[in-house]
């Protein structure tokens, strides 16, 4: 048996690679910004949401009418019809929820306009299956990009090799490109909502400066590849 002198051991510090060392806790507060939640009803009745943001002027006030106009703009028209053809008729683009994040702890404002269902008769893919729309801004770097995991796909969106069908990608790109237009019609600019971050030193010693909260306008939104992605929490029982 070997005896080890405990005084010769160095304490191990665990590193949580999934945490953001610069995260500033507490409610989301971003100047001149409104949170826009696009809500989907999945085939088993669960809800999924895409949490988006828009920059606004100081006089802007979120209302039920604005939420309704956003929902109607997203779940009607030719681009939605084309996208809905790859979504099961048991799914719906159900609502839009607005939250004013210019100050903390503001209530959600819920749309009351009609939901719109998919139109595919094909079976639904699992809840956690998603297609990623990459959101780019005029600035480089990971902090200046975003992703939108769009749920609710039917099996007719599958192509050979279990990749996303090209027509489904085209339909999603066209629909995603309506988002900034629909927001603009309500006096909003589609943006990334960047939370405040504290300065920190990375695990390699890189110094990361503090970042104030801000909205960064999105310049493009597109599907970059034909690979399926997942949001595992949407599939939890």
C-alpha cells in the first residue's frame, strides 16, 4: 500500500465549460430594446419559443395590437404558406409575446390573433428537431452573431441521407427574411439583444473587457447548411 502525503497535493478547481464567466445575473435589461418571443405549438401540445429582439425608439410602447400585427405578418402570406407545407398540420405558429426590456421585470404582452397550422399531412419529426437560422450583424465575432432554432418539421422535409430538403431550406430562408420587414412595419428593427457582461480572464489567459448591454441590428438571416440540429429541452418528457 502506498501512502500519499496530502500536503503535496494541489487542489483541483472544476471549470464549468457551459457557463459564461462574464455573465451578469438578474433580469434582462437592454436599452432601447423589446424582446419578441415567437411561440410555436408542437404536435403534442408543448410550446416552443424563439426569443428574438428588436430595437425601438424611446416613444415606442408595446401593445396587443403590435403583437397581433407581428403574428399575422409571420403566419400569413406566401412565405408562410411555403414554409407551412413542410410542417405538420398538428403544429401551429401560435403567438407572439412582447416584453419591454428597457427596464426590469416588465410583464409579457400576449397576441390574441389567430394561430396558423402547418399544412403537411406527413408525420411530425421529434419535438427537439430544429433547423438553425444564423443571424448576422455588421460586426464580426461570435458575440455579434445569433441563432434561431426553428421547430416543428414534418417528415416531408427530409431529403436522402436524412438531411434537410433543399425546398424546405428555401422556404425557411424566405420566411426568415420576412422577419425584419414585419418588425419594421411596427416601428421595430430586428436586432440581437446583447446582455451586459463583466470583464473576465479566459481559461487561456485572454482578457475579455466588459460589455455594456446593447441592441445590435441584424443584417442577414439565413440557413447555412442542410444539417438538422436539436434543442433537447423541447423533447424532454
